[in-house]
C-alpha cells in the first residue's frame, strides 16, 4: 500500500497536539485546575475490642469503612467533598464501655480532628455525655445504639442526637400495642437481671416497656429485678411471680431463663394461666437451626420443651431485603481483611447495618443542606433533615420519626410445632406489620396468627 503524501504532516500535527496539551497541563494557571475535594470527618467513639457489644469497633468499624467508600463513590452525593473517619476508643482496661473515657475520647477527637459528625457511642452511659458535648460543640451525632428510653426527649440535653438503630421506647410501644389490641388487662410483671454494672442491658430494655405499658389504663404493672451473678432461688422467684403477675416479661441470659421456666413448669404455671414473654432482642437463644431455645442435650430437655410451649420470644426483626444480604457479606470480608475479626450470622449485624445507614442518612442530609446554601457546620439544619424522613438503606426502609428515632420492626416467635419444639415467627407478608402478634383464643398458650 502506497502512503499518501500528507500522512507525515498529519502525524507531526498529532504529536504537536499531544505535546501542547501536556505543556498546558504543566503551566496552566492555578485557577483553571480542578479544585481539591474538601475533607469531611467522621469521629467514631466506640469500644475497641470487646465483641460482646453489638457496637464494638471490630463489628461497626467495617460498616463505617463501607459507608465511607459508598459515599465517596457516589458522584451525586457530596461531590465536592471526601469522607474520612477517625476513631476514639471508649473502652477501659477491663474491656468495659466507660462513661468517663467516652467524653475524653470525644474531646480529643474534637480538638485533634475537628469532626463534622460523631458516630457512636452505642453504650447508654457513654452516649449521654458525648451527646451533651456534641450539642455544645454544634456537631451532629448519629448512633445505632443509645437505646435507652431517657434519650426519647432530645432537647435541651441531646438536641443533635439521631438514632438510626432500634430503641427501647419502640420496643415498649410494640408491647403496649399488643396489650391494647388484645385487651390484656391482667397484671403485668417485668422480671429482669440487673447487675447494676456495665451498660445494664435488661434494666434499660425493661425501662422502655415499663414506661409505655404503665400508661395503659386498668393495668397493674410490677417489676422484679434480680442478679444472675449471685445465688438465685428459682422457687422463691416463681412464687413471687404467682403472687404478682399473669403476663410475665423476662429479660436475662438464655440459661437463666431456661432454669426459670423449668421451675415454673414444676410449679404448675405453664398450663395456660400465665403467659411468658422472653425479651431476647438479638435472638441469642434462637441461633440454632432449627431454633430450639429449650434444648441443651441434657436430662431436662423433655421437660424444658413442654415448659417452652408457654413461651413467646421477642427479637428484633432481621431485614429480609437483598441489599442486607449483600451488605453482610461485604461486612464479613471487610472485617476479616482490615479488622482481623470474623463476623458470624447474628442479629448484631443489624446494628452494624444501622450504623451504615445512619452515615448514609447524614450524607444525604448534608447534601441537601449544601444544596440549599448551607455549610457543613449547620448542625441544626443537618439534624433536622435526618428526622421525619424515609431512606432506603441496606437494612431496608429506614424510617425516622419526628424525634430522630428509627421506627423498628420486631418478631414474636413461638413454638409452632409442639412435637419438635421448633420456634418460628410469621412471614413478612402477614397483615398488621410491624406488629407480628398472636391472638389468644381461650388461654395464653392457645393462639393462632392473624392471616
């Protein structure tokens, strides 16, 4: 093939154009350069190593990392900014989430990194002083913990607090709904373990129920705290239940609850006169497949199975949307790769997902604030835009109420097969969502689900 005479000239012209473009890139004025991305800093204040907490950094850190990457990848979300995170440990040398260390960690992050938003703490006693500091510093605070009923009222102590995870006030409303719907007017009894140390999970869970249920009319509400760490007289505890309650809510470890139900059966309390609800929000007693919360492989299994026929278990409802399944897989990968931690399939992953969604909620609210002419420091506006709205997240539909609390679904498990002793809960397509509840036909243990 004979080349055309103009080919060398075209080649020289192309080379010259490339060289000119390169030189322009080197010597163009600074005003023509792409402006640098502005940093946005998340300050996470969480316990570092104690994985008994659903909000430990080893569980939630991967979610924060994934949320950061998701925001930075989205060209429509904060396009002029780049999200980063810093971490402060609020754990003491015994592995306990500390209410004295948490505000110090927050203060150190405030003055070293000047964060745009605090994430965490999750522990109740640690969250309170940090939320007060955040309000004073005019910095939004997002957490999927701090579930105590006392946080329901934001102002003036916690004006910038947003809870993207479940809360005990919502649990109390759920239980109160059951009582109203089925006209339960018998005596209600709350039996719970309270060591008065660490984060007092059962005390605060029951507190939410107590405040909401006691508001119902014509209902007697009594509580019986006990301590699992000391010698526990089950016979005496059962007798106190007989004297004071008929509808009984229990919060304690799965082993203690099993021993209590064995004692209740031996006292003749599982035949229908009493109804027992076990508050097991993370479903620790139901982790087997199939879920057999009564089974231990010992000589008491047969009797325990009969006792648990009078039991219903209340848990958070695990998200069923496909995004959540993909998120959990990414969470496991990120935890193994960057946090040296193996994440198992538990309901604690719902808390990690709620932290992820909380960060995305903050990013969207800030994006809208900037679009309206605001700044990253307009904490009141940003917080207000996180409240009373709905966002589709990895945990499903994130619906925030007008007080900045997430609306939460719960599952009510019961023994649907008395031969095998298997516990199940109604599928998500049943009516009256999110209140999955039985109707008591004749006695508390004879019920069927609404279809």
